[in-house]
C-alpha cells in the first residue's frame, strides 16, 4: 500500500516498533493534553482562499538566517534516532541534505556529531544544545559543532528538569546496551549513569537569560532559542540579542496544560515583529498545517515525531518520502489558496473558527 500521508507512516511505526520505543517517541507529559492540542489547534483555523490567480508557477523556497532552503519545513531536534533505524542520525542528515532543508541535530544523538557531518558534508545543519552542569563539556561540544560547519546553535530553554512522561516510567525506558549518547561517550563512568546512559541530573537547572551572553562568548554561531511560548519571553529574547526563536512546547513533553504552539505563535510574532526570525514546531502533520503556521507569522516549521516515523519505515528513503509528501502538500495548498510564493502568505489567508 502506498504511503499517502504522514498518518500512514505513524500507523506503520506504531505497528512495527517495540512498544517501549513507540511509547518513548509518542510520549507526552502527564495527561498529554498539550501534545494532543498541538494537533487539534490546527483544526480551529480556516483558510480564506483567493481564486483565479494563475497558479501555473509556484515557488516554495525560503531562507533561514540567509541560507536558502527548498521549502519552509525543517527537521526538529529529537534524540536517539537509532531506535528507529540502525544508521540513526546519519540517515536523517542525508535525507535533509537530499531535500535541501535544515536539520537541527540533537545533543542526545546516537551518532556523534562528527559522523553526522561526514554523512552529509554539504548539508545545512544547526545544533540543539542542552547546557549541562559540567560547563566545560558544553563548551567543548559548542566548539566541536562550530568546527564541523554547523551553522546555528539552538538553545533548548524549556527543560530545567524532564517532564513527567508516564509511559516511560511505566516501561522503565532505557536505551538498549549497544546504544549510547555518542557526543559524551567516554566522559563518564558507566556505573554512575542512569538516565539514557548519562549521569543523573545531567542538565543544569540554573540556566537563565544571562547564559546567552556566556554562549555568545564561546561561538560566532547565531543563537536560536527554542521553547518560547509568551510575548514576555519573546521580548527578553530580543533584548538579549538572539537571532531567532522557535515557538515550541517540546512536543507536549514538558509542561502539560501549556498552549498549543500554533496558538502561542501570534503573540510571539507580534512582539518580535521584524527584529528576528520566528519558527515553530509541534503538531505539523500536513502541508496545510504548514501553510497555516506561515500565515500566522512563522518563517519555517520543524517536524519531530514524523521524522522518526519516516526513519522507522525505510531509513533515509522513508524520511525523504515524509518530507516530499509535506513539500507536495504545501505546494498544492498554496496553489489552492492562491499564493504564488511564501512572501504572499499572510494573516489575510486565515481566520479562527468557532469550534
């Protein structure tokens, strides 16, 4: 049976992955309200399409901080890709490069950043960073990724502690013994490691806005802050001179009861205006979802769980299929809504329904 839409890949992954792995990928925090609302919120938005506009030529290209990508869908940072496919993040990097889009590599990758860079030498990559209690480790990692040609640093701001993911606790989720968080291999005694093969309480809960200045002292890379959901924090991001914001609630895996990202987007965009680029992740499942996010002010969206489903299906080839489906659906949605290119997409295109 052909894979027609992203939910086909989801169904496949649910059927073929071990239950503990599926639960880890699918998990949301607590009652999963935010995870579910990330998807449902798109159904409350309706298009106002325009007709008879000669849609014989459609251009989906855009830029991220000046780098051109083929369409405004990138790959969000998710960990442990070898759970989905043996080649793990190397396959992810190759698929992103083949589709000419941005791949945000996770700190918690099961391939080292050197392997990922070698797998797709000309790929466009940013690196997602957790700041760890041992600041020297973080410093070394930032220097490694800059030397390898990563083009941006994405600081995750919403994880001073890991959210309560009930399924993982029920399953006592652990990485299989042959898998490692490769970027820290050899840094710790194995007998002290617990969570994901890392020492307990590894991430520094004291991180704050002043750490932006510390990061700037380490690197020339642009800094993007991921996890912003309010205009107040968007204003602080502007004041601290970061180059971009990803409106994100960590796929509903952190604070349950927060807003869907598409609902949080408008106030962030209104606060930032043109001072920096604003992106979004969470709940993107169709090309029309992408179009709605762009209409409400996102420069680009990033997908998380669908990447893992595509890898589960056929590795690099499966992920390329997922990206191609989103590309085709976005192009079709733009044509049917009367948008020739991404610069014509704006708030005039959507309205909120009374669902």
